[in-house]
C-alpha cells in the first residue's frame, strides 16, 4: 500500500481514495492492513479511476507487480 499511496501522491492524486470492504475491516480490527492479503479494496474518485485506466499507467503499475480493474456500477 505504501507504493500505491506514493504513486498516486506523486501524480497529485493524494486523498482521492480510501480503503473499503474487507480491507477496511481488517485494518480496523488489526490496526493495519493484513500482511497476508493478496488484494486491497479501494474506493476511488473519478479522477483516480481515469488515471488508472490509461494504458501507460497500467503498464507502469504492472512493472511494479500491480494490476488494476474497476467495477463501477
């Protein structure tokens, strides 16, 4: 999560996302995000989603071991 936080902050998108669902529950219960989790649930602003949907952004995240998909209904 530190990488993702730094990554979005470096693009001027700090504070435009938050933990939700199981990730937020685990963080609340344990005081931190669970170390063994393989995914993290975020709610994001439209600006962050637009930025993450750019092919160049997806490639940069992929190089660092991350993938992105959105389910915005």
